[in-house]
C-alpha cells in the first residue's frame, strides 16, 4: 500500500544543491556520506563504529531515554496517556555505548536511546571529517544513538537531512495533509516535544484507527544503510525504525525563514486559547480573517494602506517581529 521514496545516487557531501534542499517532496540520497570515516568504521563492525565515536568524546553529560524490553523499542505513552513508557536519564556517552554493546545479543533488549544531541558539544572535532556542505544554511547538526528503537510518526518545522552513519533504518513518511488520518495524540504533552501518531505502525489497530488505512495509501517508505541519507521536507510526518543492535544517525535541521520568526506552534496554542471554542459563526468569521491576512496574503492585501501606516501588515522584519512580540506579550499578560 506504500510507495518507495524517490532516490538519487552518485552525490557526495559537497553536491547538495539549493533546489534539492528547498524541495517539497522527500528524496533518498543513496551513498551521500559513504566517504565519512564514521561510516567506514561502522561498516567494519559495531565495535569499530562505537570506538570511532569514543575517539571524539570528551566527557560531556548527555540526555538519554531508557525503556524496558516489554516496550520492544517503541518510545511511547503509558496505557492511559498520563505518562510515558520510558525513563529520561543523564549519562556519559561511554556508558551508553557500553550498555548498547552489553545488550546487543538480547532481542528484545532494554531500549537505549540518545536523541537530538548537538554534535559540536558532545563530539568536538567530529564534523571536521564527517559533515555535509549545506551552503549558506546555518543548520543544527545533531546525533542520535541507540539500539533497536521505534520513533512514532511526527513532524518537524525545519527541513531535515538525516544521514545513517551506522546500522539500518526504515523511514515511513506521510505528506502534511494526512494529519487527520494519523490519529495524533496530545499537542501539549508529548514524549519528546512534538505531537505523535498514536498508531502502532508494526501492529496497527484498524478498528480503533480506521482512517490509518487511508494514510497508508499516501505513505512513502525507504530503508537506509550506512552512508545513505534522506531529505525530509518541513512538516512531513515521519516514522523511524532502527533495525540493528547499534544505530547512529546524524541529522541537519534548518529553517527557510529568518531566525526572528517565531514557531507557528505558538499561533496554534494561542488559537486554542482564543478561537477554537468560539460559536461556529464566529469561528467561520475568523477563518475568513486568517484566509485574507495569512494564508492567501499577497501584495494586494495591504496595497490600499500607505506603506508607512501598514504596521503588522507590512513584510516582517526583525524590528517588526520584536514589536509584535511585545504587543502579544502585553495582551497575554493583561
């Protein structure tokens, strides 16, 4: 029911074009990072890959998540969504790597996962020999380390290039318009900051989540090995399954908007507070206001107002963002 993500091969770390990195559809970049020393070490053995990471580690404390074997690698909620099925801990990377190696023969094993850790903080010097050229983009480079894990489908605001540096991973992606068919959980109480699909992708309950069958008709999948990469466009839902006892992912996040723009999630949360529970006629009126000023805004929207008087209707600048933020805070705090 799913289709394969489109692939290209033959590109190297310095061959990523602006057109590719601003696309709106996912793309597998087969062999993109094959030249990385980390990838070559991981292809030799799990121990060699682990030892390569240790070479750069200088003792920084990192965040990790620990789950029992009964979770089968799935980081998720507890049975009534009042908590989670894992425990967050602070640890040394060497200890995490030791634990992964010690449990490598167990299946299912206790789940060990280091998520979204800044590489330059955790592994200074690593990117000198293992990196991508993203041009003018000021990307956040992070590392993810673990054993066999499953990360529930979620979206991220930034665009993303994810590089498999060790092990194999299976990616399942959905376009943004599949939101209603993914049965997303709470938006303000989440395992790792982003709202997630409540569907167990390895054992979907179509009686409880019948529309997930429709989502699968639009799913795109790929399995990646060491050196392969995947471009995930902004706002695409992605479910990630690590398939081996030792897995390392390097990813790069960047936004196509200026740093002074706030996350649209703030607008969503404010809308819960101010609009969602209005009477239907009022919600419909506000839908038209947002259509006019936000979703279909163009050069004609404020053309009838002198440029010096457009205020918030003018193109957003850093000073304008600061002024709007000040006004919003005053309104929220009154």
